[in-house]
C-alpha cells in the first residue's frame, strides 16, 4: 500500500494491494488559516474574558483579582433567572419559527419552479444587511406614531418579545433556507419516482422522504440557530433596550449593562463566560441527542 500527495490540491491518494486508488482527505495544512483565525479572534478573547471574570476592573488601570466573587454575585443575582429563562425561550421560539419557514422555503427553492432562482436571490437579501441597520429599520416601522402599525407593539411584553423573534428570523432565515435548499437538492430523484409509482402524494413524499433525508441538515441548521439566538444583542438593544421594564433583558443585554453602563467589566466577563458555557452545553447536547457526531451519509447505497 502506498500513499501519494498531490502538490497542487494537497489531497492524498492511497493505492491498495489490489491496485485500486482511493482519494483521501485534504492535507491538514489547508485548515491552518481557519485555525489561526479562530484562535486569534475567538479563542484568545474567550480566554481573556474568562480571566477577567475573576477580577475587578473598570476599564482603567490593572485588573485586581477577586477570586470567585463575580461568579458568586452572578449566581445570587435575581435577574439571572429571568434573563436565563428569556434567553432559553427566545432560542426555542426562534428555532421553531426559523426552522419551519426556512425548511419549507428551502425545499420549494430546490424544485424546478419558474423564477425560482430570482426569488431565491431576493430571499437572500436580508442576510446581506447588518443587524443594526435592520433593527433601526424595524424600530421605525413599529413606531406607534409614525410607523405602519398604529399600536405600541414594543411597549408590551409579548409584542416586544415577538418583534425580536420576527426581526431576527427575517434576517437569518435566508441562510438556513439556502442550507435546506442545498440539502434538498442532494436527495436522489429515484426515491420520489419510486414513491410516485407506489401512489404516494406530495405530502406523503415530504414526510416520508424529504424530512428523513434532511435530518442531518436540520441538526446543522438547529445548532447554528441555537448559538445565534443565544448571542442576540443589537436587535434587543435597538428595539427594546431590554424593556418594557426587564421583560426582554436577555443574558447578552445584561452583559452589556454591566460592562458598558456600570463599567464593571469583571462581572460582565463572568456573564459572558457563563453564556459561552450555556451555548457550548446546549450545542453538545443537541449533537449528542441527534447522533450528529456519528452520522453517515443518507445517500449510502445509491
């Protein structure tokens, strides 16, 4: 058995005893730029935030070690329970809203309909805009005096919460639509042809073929929605500022208040570190429950 490396693509090819050549994985060096980018722009900031969570720092001078005082304060903070519940509720509602709509749009966009490409491009436009610009736009549209709806939606607890869910979903749903569109295009047409011969209608094919074939795609999209929903900030800051009262004060907003209103960066870092732990735990739990880590191709045998 011999292994050769293609100098142009970095991929390896293994030749077995039978003389057959099998394509291997790309060389690990191809992942180096992404690894370096992640370390400097994600890994290092997380480590620094975790370090600051054990200090007292107002942004000036040197951080002073305080041990676990910030963490104890976080656990004793009566706002933590409400903010954690709001964050989980926002995550679950956003997942349900974005998954259902994006799945249906993605499966539709994968079909042979007329003007499908043009409509798909239009659907993708919101993702190209910044979260700040979108939040300002909807803040103006929802203004009870000058907006399109003559009601104070952002002044009510339920209205403010649903507005955050809708605005976030409107922006990020195109990405998940594109993911489902790509997944739906990979489903072998022979499965639908066989189902049609057996008399299965469109809805039966969707629930018996499309959804099972997209189970790994749903998991991938769900992890992205969960992590993204846990880090909502600009939308909440601009639309509701955590209000009315504290009814939309999710964890990232508490972190903003502690750091940039009270200049207590040690406590803000403790909230940030806690949020990272929650997001990581939920993501690992989701991957574990769905079997995503040990998934196999749904096209195997085709």
